[in-house]
C-alpha cells in the first residue's frame, strides 16, 4: 500500500513536470515567432493618433523638431527619408498631429498632395497606397453584375426638363452602401437629395464631367436643408464611426448649378467625407460643412473644386463650422467671403478672386487655421486672422486696381496678432487708397517672419514693424514687367 502511494506521487510529479515543460515551450515559441507589425497596424497607429492632439516634445532650445517635405509629394507617393528635412518650430504654432519622427512615415504613402515645405501630418499618411478613381475605372466597374456602382440612367432619364427628385431620392433610399454613377446629362431636382451617415446605409456619388445636377426654378427648401446634396443628414443623431466600411462616403465629379435658388453641397453628418473634382455655380454657399459628430470634428477633405457664387452680399465659397477639415486646390470667385472657418482647418493651394468688385470682400476668414500657398486677388481683406492661433506660410495677395477702399493683407479685426506669418507677399496697387500689410493692435504674441511687401506703399498706421521677428529682413516684391 505504501509502495503504491509512492508510485502515485511520482506519477503526479512527472505529469506536473511535463505540463510545465509544455507551457514554457509554448511561450518560448510564441516569442520567437512573434510577427512584425504590418502596414495596417502602422496605419491604424497613425490614424488613431489623429484622434487626439499630439503632445510635442521640446528640444534643448525649447522648440519642437518637426518633419517637412523638401520636395513635392503628390497623392500616392511613397515617402522616403531623402524627401524629409527636420526644422525647429515654436510649439504654439504647430498644427495637430504633426509628425516628428521619420520612422513613423517612411515607407508609407501620401493620401493627399504634399508640397515642398509642408509639415508631415499623420492623418494624411497611410500604409496602403490610395486608389485613384477615374472615368475608366468607373466604366470597368459598372459592367460587373455585382458592382457597387449603380448607373442612374438605367432608372431615370436626364435632359427632359422634368423634376427628377422623387426618382433619385428613391434610388438613394433603395440602394444603401452603393455608389450612384451619373453619366453626362442635366438632372433637375426641386429638393435636396439626402443621404445617411450610418456606414451600412451611406451612399456616394460619382458624376461624369458632363453631368449637371441643377436646382429647379420651383426649388423648395427642406427646413434648414438648402443644398443640392446633403450628406449624412437622414438620421436624427448622426453616426460617428470611421472604422466601419462604407462610412467614408464621397461626392466626385460633375457640375452643381444652384440656379440662384439652392446651395451646392452640405456635409451634415458622418466623418471623413470627401468632395473632389466638382464645379459649383450660382450658389449662396458653395460647400457647407456643419458640426462634426466627434466633438465637432468632421474630418472632411475638399480637393480640386471650383466655386463661382451668385455674387450676393451673403455668398460664401466654403463655410465650415465643423473642425479638422482639409481644403486643397480650391478656386473660388464671385462671392462675398471666400473661405470661412471657425477653426481647425488646413488650407493649401487655394485661390480667391473678387471678380464683381463687391465691397468689403474677404478672402479667408476664421479662427485657428494653417494656411500655405494660398492666393487672394482684389479682395478688400485677403486674410482675416482674428486674435486666435494660426499659421500662414508663403501666401500671396494681389491688388490690380484702386477700388477707393483700403487694401489689407492681414486684418486682426481690431485685436492683437496671435498667429505666425512666414514668407507671405503683398503686391499693393500704387494708388490713392490706403494699404496695410498688417492691421492689428500692439502687444500680441504673434510674429511676422520675412514679409515681402513695399512699406512705402503702406499707411502710417500699418502694424507690421511691431511684429517682425528680430533678425528678419523685409523683402521687396519683384516688380512686374512692363510691356514694350
């Protein structure tokens, strides 16, 4: 009996030893075979970082070392170390999610166009090369029976002069998760086309270059909805989800004619919405971005748009209440205000032109903004900067005539300058009207670096000299060549 107990104890000890050996081996093998992070993992890390404001690490000079491009990097470019330089910047004037370490972006792709001197912004970089959608791609896709694209002319007939609203809204309601493709033709509607922001029900629109969506003469506003297309507005409480397929809806291509009755396109709900390659004419508001669903963040991208307003006193090219939007390559004219924002916007390569000589026209106005390579032509105020934090780099304002009113490059609206203005140029008209490179009160914490303008053409009360950074030279514009 005693011998049996000893044998049983030995057996139990042996089993325990074997189990322990197997567990240790499994742990060892797991650590040896641990996979390196994939591009998707890296992308998620970058994108998740864009949801909150980055905490910048200061160097020994109290500045932040940030990455900028030393060359242009169009959308789809694979980023390499040779394309990046490191510069020091004041942390107070840095945008959200600026990248400070090259290892986080090298080998990844630009999802938006970058230009020489631009910051590297995490939300504009991805581990996956972006897909370019064009007419050829669309035509290939719509021939597939299981395609996500639905050809509108299979169900409605354009160019009839009749109201197509009921049929088009029915197509939207009956085809959740698909993209409506509009071939060439004129599509007249009497009310706003409305879509969902719920990912599984969201709809995108793709218009051919000759497709025109036009407001009927008998246009009817739906309450506060005035745009030809209102994106993400059906739900009582807009959905906030960018990680579910279908949530990133878009409008691409086409001509949107407000006919003096309707606005162009509004973004009412959802996030990460894209408006690209569109022409908007005869509208009060060309594009209206409303409050976003993530603490007012709408994260919309507006790219390569042309807006010609109706020339009335309340006309605005692009107006934004929602935050964290990016606008690139916009051309806006015949409006009272070019681009209006309450804050949190990146603007790049945009041009505002006053073609009707309306009084008190403002090119760019708003709160926190990071603006580069933007142009204002014959606007009374090129950039209305307010007293809030902002960054203006290599922007240009031009006046080609004497309007009898003051010409102002940067206007703080009676307040102090709180923004950084770097390498911006004003080409004033040498006439009787007063000119200001900077109209601001004294004592602000903003600064002007390397301004390009002729102080001799400016009013005596111009405030530029009070804000020019020590050691910075004032440069003169290159005089225009005169015809022989």
